[in-house]
């Protein structure tokens, strides 16, 4: 985990100007739930921010949403389609 600590979103968050999707997990054992607000607050220049917190009820509340990958992939694919259709 120490190696991961040197990669910090704060250094680049204000440089992101494209559409951005942030996925979270309610019971993530590595990322505390309050961290998502910090990330969202730092993304001041994104074109469109989409945030989705996966829950225990969806069986997707663990780190990387390991319990329900189909739901997660469906959400991602749906988001990509919305973005692509908007750009037409």
C-alpha cells in the first residue's frame, strides 16, 4: 500500500476537463466513504461528473464491487452510451 500512496489525485484533479465517472463502494475496506466527497470537490473543471455509490443491497458494496460485476459493467456501459449520444 505504501507504493500506492505516491499516486495522488489532488495533483491532477484540476487538470481533468473531460467527462468523469466516479464509482464507489459503500463498504470498501480500502477507501473510506468520506474520501469520495474529497475527490468530487477537487474535480472542479470536469465537463460532466457522474457519481455512483454501490450498496450492500446491490451486493456491490465491497472494494472493486466484486459481488456484482454485471451491475457495475451495465452502469459503465450505460454511461458511455449517454456520453456518446450527447456528442452526436
